[in-house]
C-alpha cells in the first residue's frame, strides 16, 4: 500500500471546515482567514463536545484495543501523520483518531479497523440516537481523503446511539451502538462527485481576496448563533433587523433584505402578531412592564408559607439508570425551599441520588415531608414536576394521597414571564427563569456557579457516576450540583417575591 500523507504541506481544510462550507461559505472563509474572530463556544456547546468525546471514548472501548493517535500519543498534526503512517505500515489492527492529509485537507477518522481482506473499515461515531443524512457527507469526506492518501478502505460505517437500547446493571457497549454500513452510498458516483465538488469549491473560495457576501439566513442563528456573527455583521449591528429582540428569523430576514426600520411595516405573512405589537411598544419604552389583570389573580392564588421545588433530570444519550433508554429523563436531584412570609428567610433541603439508581421512596418522601408546611408550592413549568411525582405515586401507592395533595398546592409561575404578564423588552421571546432572574436582579446569580444549566448538571452527574474520580472530586461535583439545583429553587422564590413587589408598586 502506498501512502501519500503530505508530511510537509500545511493544510487549508479539515472535515469540520468543509462541513461548515455547506452551512455558510462566508463562515468557512472566516474560519480559515480570521480564526481568532470567532466567539468562544457557549457553555452548552462545550457540554455537547464533551458528550461527543465521551461517546467516542465508549465507541473505542467497544471496538477493542488500539492506538489513539491524535489526542492520545500526540496533539500535533505533523507528528500524528508520522505515527499514523507508521501504524498503517505495521498493519495495526485498530487506529483511533489517526491523522491523514491530502491536497491540504486533514481528516481524523474516529476508528480504522483492519479487516480480513487486508483493507480498513472506516468508522465514524456519532452521539445521535439514530442515523442522520448529514452523517453521510461527513464520513464520505473522510473516505475520499483516505483513499486519495492511498489507504485501502474496504468498508465505511457510521456508528450511532441505538435508541432502543435498554441499560442493564452495566452499560453494554455493543448494545449501546448501532452500526450502519454506508459503503455503497458514499461510493456512488454522484455522491463522490458531490464530495469532490465540495473540496474544489472550498479551495476556490479560500483563494478569493474577499470573503463571500453576508447573507442573513438560518445558518446565522441555528443550530446556535454563528461563531462569527458579531464579526460578520459588525458594520450593521445597529440595523433594526439585529436590534429588535423579539423578531422571528423570517421577520429579521425581511427587515434586512428590504431595509425596513419599523417592524410595523412588515406585511403578511410576516406581519407582527398582536403580542409582537405589544412587545414593540414595550421595546420603545425600554422598561419593565406589569399587566395587573394577568399577574394579580395568579399571585392571589399563592398563600404563605410558600415552598419551591425543582428536580434535575439525567437525560443524556448514554443511559445511566438500569432499565432506561438513551435520552430517557430520570430525576437524580431535587432542591426544595420554604419561605414563611414574603421576603422572609428561606429554609432549603436537597437530595442527590448516589450511586445512580432509580430514585426510590425515600427520595420523594423526604421532599413531601419538607414541603408539608407550605400552603402553596411554586414551580417553574409544572408539567415535568407533576409527571415525576405521579410516577412515584403509581410506584408507591401509599404515597399517593401526599403526592396528590402536593400537586393540588402546586402553582406554576412560568406564565408570569410574558409580554402580557411581567415583562422586560430585553427578554425578547425568552421564558427562561435564569434570563428573567438575571435581568430583574441586575446581576446573574448563576455566573459564579460551576454548574449553570441542566445539561451540564446531567454530564457532571454522569462523570461522577461512571468515571474513576477521587472521593474529593466526587464531593466537589456533588456540591456543585446541589448548589445549582438550590439556586433554581431560590430563583423561583425570588421571581415570586419580585413579581409581588412590582404588583404592590403598580397598585399604590
Ligand atoms: S453570521 Fe451568517 S452570514 Fe455571517 S458567517 Fe455566520 S452564518 Fe455566514
């Protein structure tokens, strides 16, 4: 096998960069020419990357012993290429994260596995439950580059999370992954042409003296805000299409393309809704608004002492609890708080289920007892909380009356935050507790925490359960998790007290 791995050429692209080209040529250009202009990844994005890395690690374990090149033996592309070439020459059984380069494009296949026919099986691992069409192009670019390098790839597979896998006492890695043989699909002439065109388009775009023109599209906002957004639109940041927080993407696009400065000029089907007209008025006033008729009845239905309850759920694609499937939501932590009188001191209780097992009777019994003195129990989005409580009532019928009693006392205060309730124009269309509390407190109480969202909490819980951490590290994570969940319960009570205060001010 002759290897062509271009040791001495620098690269202009990677699989990730090429896939970005499909999303937006301008973002692709910036990623190469202006990499330092991209915004740092959001905490949620970092968590997604961490989950992807963990799924990759599990897939390597499932595949069997092998060498991890990039991120294992080296963090240098150049060194990685030398090591990979060496492993190929030695006919290594498995190579993980090998480094290949051809015509300036670098790819790092998740798994290369030697087959009895002497060729390699190329495996791309995805942390998604089920196969997605976008995975095909991803693995096809790798297949193309490996073959251009002279590697004999005799099979191409995509491994995804098996959505019907049910966890037993231990994680069965072979059951967790489902493999799809896509050799035929990626070798189709039309598909290979698509990959070759993508590579040629990429080269041509990068050689242009100026970036492709900016186009406001869904790629700018989804699946998350483009990392070059601020840099890309810096000359137009004051245009109303970017400044008005409550617009939908199609409305922004019309405002930008038609250079409108007043959203009331939007025509059907993009005309402002009644709620948006209200938001526009509030936006111009630029201050907090309270609709007495909507907020007063809700607050009047709440009586002190008031309790607050919040659950954290584990719902990642790697099942942790026996009997659960990828993505199933299982509570592992709750925080409850009780306040005797408005603005008075708060008592809190929390419980973290360790080691992970389906939370039993004691988990909820303790919460029911703690919240018993509360005449109203406020939650933020009661559907999830009610569902969990009813599951316990079904499992432990003797808890049924106490659970039903708690549900009867439950008041969902999420609806307070809305343009027709308590609203600040900076909230845009957000109904998030964290966003509202940060705005109303004029500081973000979550900022100082090590765990700041539910997704991150679930990943930390997974780490403390499945990774060989020291007792001190597990204690630290446990403290971070309980602090975060308690903050949610406290924030719910803060929102209630803040709304009461605003209502009193409005009625004065
Ligand atoms: S903000 Fe939009 S147009 Fe600009 S680089 Fe990103 S995706 Fe492309």
